[in-house]
């Protein structure tokens, strides 16, 4: 049985706990992972009898209550609390190994001048030297992503030829998920009770009827749609007839050009799934959404549209965010203008370059254009990368000789353009210099 991934947030209750918890929650949601919130009560094993007094002091501080008060801001993210005692370095390292943690999130703070002068290394730095799992470190004013294995021996070079296979697998997973959501909406739209209820409500809202029966009919229709929304695991559902919103429950999408394209496809083809869209209302606990809808044929009336809203993080972004064959490998999606629709594995580099806000959890969807940052002109005018230019022209391809990506880093990659869905998917990884490739001849399993 496949083990669910785990993201660990280790905190001492000081510093920017709220920001760190929000960041860890976002990372767990993107990876469909369980969030573990850990606090270590520091005990010094060399203190001898003093450990007794330390333990008594720890109990008086009641860390259990403080720990249990830390809850993810996304209710869809499963979470656990863990309270340990001991040396923080040893305890966290042991916990990561024992629980097979996939990602650790910790805050980095300014250390006292005396400690820096004496050459002492902070807890996070010492953990980075010991752990094999990735570590995301953050400060109150920004985020930095560091690979814990950076101090370990260099990993063997991964052959670029593995990228097309990885790309095909993830594209098929995305297309399958979108098709399932689209088909589910179409099946719900065939419900006779739903069609009759929508037609009756539409007629009851006409001026000639006086709207006497509209409130009761709307409550019945909302009850049925709520059940379908829950069954689909959707954030919201809407029913529109003749351009009029009969029912709007939960979250919707912001009216923009991308939403208009989705509506046009829905009308043209009878069912559709959207690209990741902005939610109708900006919320700190919600990222992008995806719509899936179908045409609803109403007796004696023009067709209506039934649309479900899904959290893009739960599946679309999770599929793309899975680890690759190398630490630098990433898969991401982009639209016809080259705007990224998914998360980057390198938000720290983008923040240092001024391309992303220096906020915990800031990410790239609909914020970053896939162009070379060293190109001429402002961001919107810079030419797309070699990959994005070819893909948005409608081509599938690969480049194993090397080109510059949206960070300005030399990479190799493969890409596909999904004309039916209006977006492309690329898989890329950093490419070492020819001398580095020559030095590393160890085969990759």
C-alpha cells in the first residue's frame, strides 16, 4: 500500500508561526500530503539532575495547549500534532527519519552577533547538513528553498532521455482527471429532477408569475445541487439559464478572458473543463480553481449551464508537483500566452530576482510568464523561452542540448501542447556543464 507523503512543520512557538504554518499548509495541499506539526520541548541530556527541573518547567509551560491550537487554515489538509522532548537537533532529525518525512518547513532567524562571531551554526543549518529530505526555510520577510542534500556527495547525472516518459505520464494523468470531471458534470446534467426543477424555478421567477413559488423551488433545487456538490468534492456549483444565475452555491470563478473561453467551449461542445482560474473572491485560504461544466437541456426552454468549481491544488497542481528523477526536475503548465498555470519548484530564486513577492507561500500560477528574465524589455515584452515559444505555436518537442528557462538557468526539457484544453505542459531539469557530465559516469537505475 502506497504511503501518503508527509510535510513536517517544526516550531518553537516563537517568530512567525502563523506565516510558517500557512506556508506548510500550502505545500502539503499541493502534494496531497499530511501535515505534521511538531514541537520539541528542549532538554539537555548533559544537564544531569538539571533535566528534572527542565522537565518540570516544560510541564508548567503547557506546550500541549499551544501545539493543539495550531491548525491548518485549509480544512482539506489532513494534519497531526506531535510533541517530543530532547535536544532539538537530534529529536527533529530522528523524527524525520522515523516518520519518513518528505519535506521539512522551518523558520530561519537572525542569530545574535556573538554567536555569529564565535562561528556557531544555527539549528537549521546543522539540520540541512544531516537530513536527506528537502527543507523549506522561511523568514518573516520572505522564503528560501534549500535542498538538504546539498552538502552530501553530488548525485549522478540523470539522462535527459527520461524526461519524455515523465512528461507523457503526467500529461495523461492531467487529461484523465479533467475528462473525469467533465464527464461527471455531464452525467449530473442528465438528471430529470434537476432539469425539471431548474425549468420550474426559471418560470417561477418570470414577472408574469409574480415569483410566489420561487423561494420554495429555489430551496429544493439548492438542496439537490448541494448533494451533487458534496458527491463531486467540489468547492461550489452554479446553474445559469438564459444568462441568469438561478443558483450559486459556494465558490465561483472571477469573470475574465479565461472564464469567457471556458464558457464558449461549454456552449460549443456541450461540456468543458477550464484552465486554473482566479476565484471570484480573493481569499487567503484559497488558491486557483478549475471549473467543469455541462449543458443542461431544460424542457421548453433554452439550454442552461451546470458548472462545478474544484480546488486546483487538490489534483491539477498536485499531479504537476510530484518529485521527479532529479532534485531540479520540475513539471509545469502554461497557457497560450506563456503564463504559468502551476507552481514552480524555485520560488526562492524568483523572489531574489524580484519576479515574485517576498511573502511566505508566494507562488507562480498566473503571475510568471515563461520567458528568459535576461531578455530585452519589460517582462510582458520579453521573448518566451525556447520551449514555451515552440509549445505555444502548437508543437510538441524536446531539447537535450540545453536552453535557458524562466529563471535564466541552463536546462534540458520536453514539452507537449494540448490544443483541446488550450495549455501546454513542460518537464525540465537543470543541465550540468559538459565537464560535469563527463566526470559523472555512474549509471542511473
